[in-house]
């Protein structure tokens, strides 16, 4: 297997890259590494919010990334997205507001590899071809049996094998160990909209450094290449189906491209003061992150409702006592008793609901150390 890729080097913390003044910095807690502007050194890590970014050496390609997908969602479009996201939660922490999320939003680019390869080798599969069989079916209609014609589609399986000599382009390969989780948060990117890398398009965004070099990413990309080969071989057979595909191939002239993908990262604090990270795809506007309800606020609301119910019960008792002397107010005591019971039972809802809601929050979220 031959490949074309500039080798990684150790970039010192005082060394800038690509004609810009971006320098490597790392988070001592989550171990993520970034390229940041001088005035961003010392800011809180945008993905864990546990520690400040500090200068450190980093291993990466000194060459510029080849491609990038620019931001399509600007900052003016963030608040409506956050507002819709926040509105879906009933009893929320005080810090969980669209204004807070928008004001804390940080622009970032995260990396992805694209790999091209020449492929030569041999393949085999069972190719499936649809064919139709005509038969009859007896049905009982209007008191008598009738024969009804029916057409059934079946699959004929035949062995096929052949040789490969082809080229595959732009197969995605992870550049981060947490790639799949990150992609589940951002959703897919329209990679065909990528443009040639230009430093000025980065603006003030932070750049995340790959932690999977191509040697480690290739085993994860290879199944995607084989999936493409599988479809090519099926099409070459003219088959509608395939199974038991196997290929023995050489993958040569691997050419790796680094592409940068945009996102916004922000956070809010839950009841325990823990940051909950919210991610927005910088192209599509897709938003994802945990929406944690506030148990403390739920208990406060429950306490207020319970207090109100207690006051109603007390007034109801007073009214019933006064009704011995003034019978006309007996209905007031009965009404207060009913309202007190309803308010008391309703206090259970805000006390219990946040815990039930939070247990259902199983969607993807930024992985923590």
C-alpha cells in the first residue's frame, strides 16, 4: 500500500502555521488539541468547559488543509435556533436561556480525512437477479371457489467473480477518535460544497487538531471503500441484489485530503453547575445536545403549590367553622377544600417530572474524559 501525505511534525507552542498567527494549545483535562489565535490562549476549552487552553507542542501536518466547508449559519441566525431548542423544555435551569447560549457560542472547525485510492484485485459474490413466476390462488367469492392469477417476484442467485482495476475518490475517514459521536451531534455535512482552504475564511474560529493520523484512519476507511467496490461489482453484473461479497485487493497511491468542518459550541449550567454542551452544525443549522430539566426548580414549584394547597385547606376549615354561625358560606369552604385537593395533587407533577424527563435524555452528547 503506497500513500501520498505530508508527514506529521512536532509543532512547538511558539510556532505559527500557514502564514497566520495560530499556535497550538491544549486542554489539560480532556486532552483535546487546538490551533488558536493569541487572544484565545487561556480561554475555557470549548468542548469540556473544565480547564483553560494552555500552550503546548502538537503533532500535526505543517501543510495547510486542502479543503474546508465555510460557515453558512452566521451569528445573527443563532438565537432563533437556540430559542426553538430551549422552548422544548418545561422546567429548565435558570442558566438555560437562548440569550446565554448565543452569547457563549464559539466558532470551531473540526477535521475529517478524505482518501482516494487506486484499487486492483479480484472479487467474488453471489449476484441476485429478479424474475417473476405466475401462479394461481383459489379464493372463495359469492359462495363459490374461483382461481385468481398472481405474479410473484423471486430472486435467482448465481455466483460471480472478476477482476478489479478502478479508482475511488473522496471516501470519508475519521480524523478524530470521537468522530462518530461528533457526527451524530452535527449531522451530515454537504461535502460537495467544500472549497479550497483559505486562511481568511477561518476568521476567529478555533481549529481542532486531528488525533487520528492516516495510518490509524485507514482501517476505518477501508470498509467504506469496500462498500463502494461492492456496488460497482453488483452494477457490473447487472444484478438487483448481492450477498457474500469478498474482495482481495491492493490499495495503492492513497491520497489523503484534510477537510475542515464548521460548528458552533456553547453551553449552559445545570443544577449542579456542570456545563452541558450544545452543538450546531455551521452549515445546516442542525442542533444537538442534552436538555436537562431542573429538579431543584421543580421541587421549588412543588413546594409553592403544596404551600398554596395548605393555605386553601386552612381557609376551608375556617369557612366550615364559620358556617356553623353563617350557613350561607358553607359552599365557600367546600370550594376551597376541592381547590386545595386539586392544588395538592398537582404539586406532584413538577416534583416528579424533571427526573423522568432527564432519564430519557439518551441522545448523543460531547464525550467527556
